[in-house]
């Protein structure tokens, strides 16, 4: 202390060095607390964004619940008249990144997000690039119904938010030179310190805003060109929602199982010949024009390109004359410096998509690192605000804040609040999208999402197979079977039993399981009437291979839970009661009995063994588009050895393993 501090200061302070270290420790502790709070807020906002994406992916174009369709949202904003099915006004797409960043996200934001998903699921060059390898990863057609775009983005978004709050070596290295600014900041007069903090906090907000403008500009470049006619927009998205794709695939499976006629075979051969011709033409176009030879889409719906009945969209950066097309090569010296700083990029040469970024193919890494650095500085800023407030009021000679200081102090907190709850989530969510599509698709995450979806489908199939085993459980609840004779009049729940089942549904089913059941109800409710009638329930059972001569009849299930004897359909509450009976936790012995009943369904030849092919065929008959490779993988993960068939005991063990792995209650 004697060597560092002047003698005048030592006369008033006993040990200024110790007090200095105490203040530094307090700041470090506050930085840690603020970082934890920032991470909690950002992850919460990320969860809300993922819920919004999930809602957008499941929204139908027209047919759906009131207020839950794109058509309804277009009507609310004055673009569409649902009564006459006519457009009231053309859509004016905003391309100014500042206006898009500062305005609220409405139906136009939803449409543009769905357009990006549309190109992701149905590539624009699919019909012209068959026969040679595309530089962009594509989802197989049989996996499109399984793939969930919102889940893919949710995984990517969580990864990017985690990167924001994880301080890497590069961030620490950049922060070290800024430590020289601490001394002049500490030496600043106390009455002007809050004003200095105002410039610091809102300066970070300005930097975040600049990055947001840049990211929104990139987002506009990767967004496909969408027609401005609302009728064309609705037509473009018909049959492309997540629920529509699942139903379409079930229909395709049924058609594949049906023996085709001679006319259908001839039409298929003609289609294959046309596809091969288009592939040759497309290959020549791609090789000569660097993937840009397709005529750009216009606003008129008559000019929308189609393939397999699906409208094809193309990103704006592929348009001839776009900024990406006109961009030159990156500065080699800057690129070399960024490579040393952030490491080698995934692409050695910039693609058209990378040319939308600053520093091109090093741009995404630069943006992520800069956002991480700004988040760290924001945490330090908030910690210094807290420490300044505490020290100011704990000092013996302190008179507290003046009015001017209180105003500055309040203005300072406005900057991090605005960043955390509005600006950072918007910028990072768009950065997540632009770095997850086109040339920058994360193949590992895509395959992971598809694998999880296959597990979920197997879980749903097991759950619905249990619905088919309701005979025994109905008898247990109603005592309908006496002396081997079924008493159909007694197969109805009384009010006390119904209320108890609703209570069990709320207490014994996890929230995620309840949401999945409600989602299944909407999937079964094909006419969106708010209830499931006998015909809809019959189609559900038929799709699972559950027929009246083998399982409980749909009318019997309706009669079992319906409250009004005159109704022949069940509402959501009654469906929840039915699921509480079918899927409610039972004894271990009852579960094993269910598994053995399942095995008889898979063992078609009654050989005592079910081959992998038999299991795969049975699942496909139930409408589950699962491959034998996936079944082999799950069997291997269960037994740690390859098997081409399963005995009854092995099948029971496998079923338990699937339910444990998928979290099936």
C-alpha cells in the first residue's frame, strides 16, 4: 500500500489496497450473479420463441379452428375476405431491415417464416437436380412428415444462446485490452459516473441494434420470394403444415399397400421418364449457370413453379443481380486474421449465402463472437451499476444520489432491459435461422430430430395400441362382464368415476403428456368441430390396424365416456377421460400382458418369433412410416447385439426399453 497509494490517501484509509481488492471481489461476484440472471432470462425468452415457432409450423392455411389459420390472420390484417374468398389488398413486403427490426411480428412474419420452412422441406431445385449430387443437404421424402422444423430451430437456438453466455478464450483475450479503461472510469468524479454509465449502456444497445440490422438484412436475403397476392399465399401453403404432412404420408402408405392398376403403372412409368428428362436438363442448367438458371418467381400465382403438386420457392439471394451475386471475393488478409482468431470455417470458400454476411464465410463466427463479447460487457455494466449503488449508499460520508444521478441511474437500467427482453432475442433468433438453412444446414441436428421423431411415433403407436386393449379396462371400471356375458347397458362411466378420471388426468399425467394428448385430439378431429365422432374414431382405429372384430368398437368407446346419452361424439374432456383409462399407470403385470398382446399382432405366422421385417410391416400398416434400420438401431441399443428377430420375452423387454427411452407413461 505504501508504494502504490500516496501518503495523503493513507492518512484517511487504513489499508486502501485491501479495500480495493474487496471492491474488485464484489464486482466479480456481481458479474457472476448478473451472468446467471442473463442466462435465465435469455433461456426463458428462447423457450417462448420456440413455442411461437411450433405454433407457426402447425398452423393450417385454411381449414382449422377459428383464429388458428393463416387465412384468419390475413383477414384480421385486412388482406383477405374469408366470406367471399377474395383478396382485399395485395401484400406489401417490407425489405428495409431497420423497419423490420423495429416493427412487431405479425402475419407477414409468419408467412415469411413458413416460406423459409417451405424451401427447407421442399427444395426449389428438387425437380431439376435429380440424377446428380446437390451441394445442399436435403431431407428424404419419406422423412418429411417426421421432420419438425421448429424442433430443429429450437435445438439450434438453444445452442446459440448457450454460446452467448459461455465466455471463450477469444472473448477473454479481447477483454484484456479494455481493462486499461477501468482506471479513468474509477477516477471519474462521482457526480458524472452515472452519466458515463448511460453512454456505456446505450452504446452497447446501439451495437446490438447495428448487428440486428445486419442480421435482418441477411434474413431478408435467405427468405424466399413470396407472391403478394393473398390467394396465392394461401394456395402455396395448403397441405404443408406439420399435421397435413403426417396425414398425407399415412394416405401415401395406404396407396402403396394397394395393388396398382395397369393405368397407374403406365402413368408412373411416364412420370419417371419425364423426371429423368428434367434431371438431364436441370443438371446442364446447374453446371452452366451455378444454380441460378431457374426463372425467378413473380407475384402472380399463375407463375408459381410446381413439382409433385407442391409450389417451389427460391431464396432472394439466388435472384440474378442480388447483392450476393454481385459480391466479390473476401479480403484475404482479413480472412486470414479471422481464421487465426476463430478457427477454420466449415466452408473453405464462401457460398452465395455466406456472401450476405460481413466478412462472408467468416461472418457467422464473427457475429456470434461479437454478440458474446457484447453480452459479457453488458454483464460487467450491470454489475458495476449494482456496486456503484451499494458503495454510494454504504460510504460513511455519502449523501446519496442527486436527482440528476437518479435519472441517469434509471436510464442506465433501461438499456439492458431493452436488450434482454426485446433486442437480443430478435437478433439471435434470426441469426439462428440464417445459419441453419440452405448451405449452412446442420446435418447432425436434422438427423437427430428425425431420429427423435421416429421414437415419438413409436411411443404414440404404443399408446394407441393400448387404446385398442380397452375391453379389459372397460370391464374393470364398469363390471360389464358377468358370467362371460357382456352387459352393454352397464358399459358407461358414472359421474363420480368420470370426475375421478379427469382428476387423475391432471395429476398423474405430466404437462408434456397432457399437451401431446390434446394435440392428438386435434389430429383426430379432422373436421375441426371440437369433438370426435364415431366415423373419425373409426378412421383412427383403422389407421392403426384396429378393427371391430379384433378390438373395442368405436361406438362402444364413445358410449363408455360420453356424458349425454343422446350424443354419438366425444369432446376434449371425454377424450381425456378415455385416455386416462387407456394410458393411465397400471400394474407391472398389466403392462406385461399388454406387451404380450402386442406381440401377437406382430407375429403374423404364429411362429413364436417376430422378424424385424414383420415388425416394420406391421408398423407401416398402422400408418407409422418407420424403417427397418431404425428398428434395428433400437433393438441394438436394448440388447447390445444385432438381432434379426425377437421372441415374445425379447419383445416385452424391447417394449420396456422403448417406453423408457421415449418417456412414455
